């Protein structure tokens, strides 16, 4: 039995981001304790399978080639999304020289193999409320990319699903187009 399910949610104390960062700095987590702070809760990050890891490398290299010095490409680096959230997206574009933890990513990408539900229902509202202008979910199983734009306080107003043969324009760089085929594994 999992006791946590029996606790009244009203009694749970949410952890603030600054406390979480102090816990990291104090060495309270080990290297294999892959956790991030999501809405005040410590959430264990899913282990990566080979297609997920390969997609991160392929897409980050693609973005670095296309954008050059215009943006920094960061892989699984945390950013301060809110007082209670410090997610570590698979890939994020940062303004160049924005410091060790970005205040405002230009684009966030989650690679979804088995995590599509969490990326849609949990991560999308967090990224939207943080003001991330464009959020992609690259679904490896479905062979599609969900493009979320127009953030609000609790989600994105616009969602477009793009399949093979389609192109996606970067909101932060309207002159840059990425083909969905470049984001998905070669068939």
C-alpha cells in the first residue's frame, strides 16, 4: 500500500524552488537521484531509453547548426519556471549568455516515448505559465510533433500537430524552419 495516496492533498506542503536548490547545493541528492521540482513536488525523472537519448542528440545538434550563435542549445538543464517548479526539459533554447539558469527559454522541447500524457497535462501548463512562447512534444511512437504556442497562465491557446513532410517555424526565429522529418528518427 502506498501511504502517500491516503494523505489529504490539503495537508501536503509544497516545496519552494529556493529550498530545492539549497537541498541540491547541500548534497542531499546523489547522482542517481534524478529528480526535478514540479509544482512543489519532487518528481523522479524517467530513465532514458536509446531512441529517446538519440533524439536528444540529433535534435540538439540540428538546432545548434541552424541557429549558430543566435541561441544556446541546452539539454536537460533546469530552469526556474516558477516559485514551485524547476523542470529539466530535454532540450531548451536560451538567449545567448543568459547565465547558468535561464530566466526565459525561447523554446522548450520534450522528447516523448512513453511520457506523452505527462508532457501534455503536467509540463505544458508549467511551461505556458512560465511564459515559454513555444513548446514542442516530439512523439517518437506516433511520429508527430505537437507545437504549442500562445501561452497563458494555465496552458497554451494554440496546439498544432505536425507530421512527416510538414515544417515548423520557430517563434523566436521566424526565419528558421525545421522539418518534422529532421526531428524524428530515420525510418
